[in-house]
């Protein structure tokens, strides 16, 4: 991914009104930020544990009902995690870990059977394009034989991004998604993946072959997700490693980490890699939750997560609220006009993504919206991208006002569109 430097260059803003509250201490803002992270990852862990229970029921007694329940549990597990993605950029501990839980897009033929007529059977970029761990007992890569006769966390970790190929994704939310939904073979037409529950039925009536190994893979990878989220929740607990690392860099560096999270997620990652790229190519394979057609929710909650960090407020799944001194409070004291602008930008961005969410739930899925010739759907997605770009420009102005500097993640789809090609 290309880095695009966004440097603060000008001092902006007016003096706060005389009745304004005192500017909050930077350390108090960082404490709120860490508290929200701890709560968000704890909620994501709760969702993953519920998913694990639903997967256990599916594997034990495969049926239309247990398959549907596992899919619902996967979808329900996503909002809290997506709200945590704003912590990825600016926090090395999170960024180095993220690939274990949310890597995408993936070459699903590495994991299980695929429709080779539409998926293909070879790839110049990935020799393991159709290696099919579930159907194999050993896999050869670069002259090395890898024993996969027993599906274990160690085996799946060994094969994750093997050979430096980012599409060799074997673990995380999207591997689980594929094992629950199967391939979405509808292109930009209606419909998501439709893996039959019989892919988990042993013996007579079973489909897909290797049902025992498929069940073992799904059970193992879901347990790994729970373990990963336990680790990250602990990292943000009092005296956790991520919390200590945040404060150890100093208060100004902590504020930069917060703004970097908002700016990089908004610009390079969401507006660029997850949205503009797929829109340019009109390619449903470039949507984030491509098997389940849940992309509208993933994008929406990414935006909610950005707002959480700026406003210093997170609504937990149990109905409680974590809140405290915020970036907004700090900016309001230093440059009130910019704080008003940022709040307006955030509200406008959330509204644009709510429009996508509403359309996905009432008219057509996100992969249909980005389809070639869908002028109304394309326009709705582009409008949301535009709001993210406007929001990022405001973050730049705020950082200039505060005399802070950062480099945000970029994307060729935004920075060098001529270089974009289909993956």
C-alpha cells in the first residue's frame, strides 16, 4: 500500500469564547481513547465467543437452522470489531496483529473447494491458488512439504500469507465467512454465497467431501479468532502493552496516533482500498465481506468507530456507554470552528454510509451497487467516498492548527488511478 504524506502546514482557528470549559489534559484524552479500545475489543471478544458457540452447534448437528444461526452470529460479531479498526493505524501493536483477524481479500481455493470454471484453477501470482487445505494431507510450496494431515492452529498459522502472498489468507473473520457462506458466484447480480449445511454432514447426505476436516477447520479457526481477540483486549486493559505503548511515546505522539487512526482508515483504507478500488473495477471480489454480502455493515461501523474516537464516546453492546475527555473537547478549546466542522463532517459521513446501509437492506447489496452500469448505486458509493475525503481534509486542518504532523495511509485508487489493475 502506498503512503501518502499529509503534513500540517498552517495555523488555523480562533480563540475560544470566554465561557468555554478548560481544555482537557492530553493524558486524560489518551485515557479515554484507551478505555474505548478496551471496551470495543471486549465487545468484539464477546461476539466471537457467541460465534464459537454457534459454530459448535452447527458442527455437532448440521441443519438449515444451525447454519443460519452461525451466519447470524458471524454478522452480529462484526460491528464491535469494525469499530475497533480506527485503532489499527497509529498503534503498531494493533497494526502488526490485524492481519491475524481481518485479512482480505483471500484466495479461497487455498482453503476449500471452489467453482474453478468461474474462480479459475491457476494464478500466476499464487501457486497455492487452489491448494485446498481441507482436501489435502500435505501441501508443497517452494520445494517444501507442509504436513496438513491434522488441521491445527500451528498449521493454519504456517500457511497464512505463505510465500509472502497476501491473498493466502487461512485465518480470521473472512476465512470463517467463507466456510459459512461459500463462494458468492452471483457477480454483481443479487445473492450472496450459499454453502449448503450438508457440507458439514458426515456420511450419507453430506456434500463437498471432507466434511470432518471442514468441521475441524471451522472449529479451529473460530477458536483462533477468540484467542486473538482475548490477546488484544488484554493489550488495552489497565497496564496492558498497547496502553503502555501509547502513553510511553508522550502525549503529543498519542494525539498523533489518534488522528492517524482516523485519517488513515478514512483515506487510504476505507475510501481507497475498500471502496474506490472496487468501484473503479466494478469488481465484486473487491468488496470487504464478499461471501456474506455484509459489506455495508462493515463500512458503516468503520465510520462509527472514527466518530467514537473523535467524540470520546462508545456505546457498548450491553447498553452502557464509555465516555470521557475527547479530541473534540481539545480541538474545541484550540480551534472551535474546526471542531464544529469536524463534527459536521463526521455526521455527514455517517449519513452517507447510512444511505448505503439502507439501500443494501432494502434495494440491493453493496456488490450490486458497485456494478458496471449501475449509475444510482455507483453514485451512492462515490458520495460516501467523497465524504471521507472531505473529512480527511478537515483532519489535516485540525492537525495544522495543533502543530501536529502525520503521514496517512494512501491508495493507488486515489493517488495514482492509472496504476490500478484488477487483482
